[in-house]
């Protein structure tokens, strides 16, 4: 992980101020199925630039600037015309997950329970592995998902796509009911840090 120059407490204070409007947004087929560049690239770029979680609007507008090609209310990307509302809806539904994963990364690091905690965008996006954790000298790769219909859907997609047989992997499924709510963003908490440590002890 990059050197943490913001504390978990400061990160949670930022989350307290976030206004999230992505609940129950429509799914528009063309935008949902399009192979767009990962939203996470823009999210982490903005966060590490200012060590501040970007607002929904900053996140969305920066993503559009990176892609370019907007015409008549549509995003022109790789010869496809995508409805902007569909792209915005898809990005906003991803936004709380990115915040939750970022917060958990900092929470794990701050716990001092682990030798090292690393996040790799390439590892996450291409291999479906959220974290590399070294615990008591042992290296484990953690695939995190929330035990909800949406979380299970994306986990199943990753499982079909990726082969974890050659690595020391931990599938860490989290009960949605045990998440902590900060405003209207749901976060993992110290309980999940402790449970993950117990899981790693078993490896």
C-alpha cells in the first residue's frame, strides 16, 4: 500500500460528508454491457492526488474527460454510442464499493496485525484479487465480496474468469447485515479485520 498520509479517522470524516445519489438508478443495456475502462483507475487517481475521496460529480466528470468523445448526450467510445445516463448510473453504483474497499485497506493497515497489506489495481481488475496480505511471513491473496445479490453476481463472474488454483487465495465473503453504516455508505469494520486475521491463521 502507498504510505498512508491520512488516518482511518480522517477517512471516515470524509465519508461522513459524502452525498450519495446512486441508489436505484436505471440500468441501460448498452452502457451496462460495454467494456469500459475501469472506474477504479480514475477513483484512485483522484484520491491519491489530494488524499481525499472524490465527490460523485468529480468522479463522474473526470471519468468522462479521460474517455472524451461526448456528442448529443452520448459517450462515443470505441465506435459505440453509449447513453450518458447509463454510464453515470453504472459508475455511481460502483462508487460506494470503491469507497468501502479503500476504507478497508486503510483499516487493515492501521490495525498493525499484518506484516504488509498491498492493493494492486492490475491484480484486482485482471485477476479479481483485492488484496495481497503478508501475515506472519505467509503471503495470501484476498478476494473480498459482500454477501448480497449484487456481490454474488460479480463474484461469480470473477470465479468463472479467473483461476486461483496456483495461489494461496482467501475468498472473504462478508455478511451485509454486519457492515457499519456511515451516512448512506456501508463499510467494513474492526470485526471484519479480526475475522480476516482468523481466516489467515488457518492458511
